[in-house]
C-alpha cells in the first residue's frame, strides 16, 4: 500500500495526514499518538501490538500465524457455502425436472387444457395477478407453516 493511499485513508478518518507524514512516521522522525496508531492499525489491517513491536520477530511470527488461522477458517466457511450452493442447485434442477414432467404429463392427459385460461376463469383475475399474489403470500411469515400443513412443502 502506498504512502499516499495510507495518508488518504487516514484523512478519511479525520487525521491531517499527507504522504510526507507517513514517510516521517516510517523513518522514525515523527511520533504517533494512540488515536493515530489505532487508526493506522485499521488502515493497514494489522493489530496495534504488531505495529508497536517495530520489527520484533516474535510478534511478526504471531501475526503471520493468526493470519494463517483466519485464512484457513475463511476457506472452510467458503467451502461450506459452496457445498450449500451445490446442494441448492441440485434441488433446483430436480424441481425443474419434476415441473417439466408434471407439465408434460398434464399436456398428454389434457392436450386441450388452457392452464392460464383455467386460472383466470377460476380466480376471475389475469394469470399475472394470480402469480403476483402467490409471490406476495410466499413472503408472508406464516406461509411455510401453512404450506407444510397442507402437504405443499416437505
């Protein structure tokens, strides 16, 4: 990260920093207040103890280990999310197949049936309005419980 970018991010946090300020801090010719140190640790993504240690190999090694642990944890979370996405995708493919099979079977049994016409005739509304109403109902909190009680959901 460039000195100018660090200075800009510090200015966004309310500090009067310029590129020269960062340079002076880096070469030790300017001291840093506690508030500035906290903000710098956020900007740089490093712990305050890491910044204060100024080169201590133990603190550096500890920081690297903590970053590695965090990386492994995030990798595991990502793998879990990917597994969930793949499972949902598989369920979606299966649902689409069932709908397609059901539609094909109904077309075969009732080739002259106008599904949209039946919906409009029964409800007295255009199909688009019926679909919109169903979508609104699905968003309501009690929809899942009611649908399960009627056997519409597993």
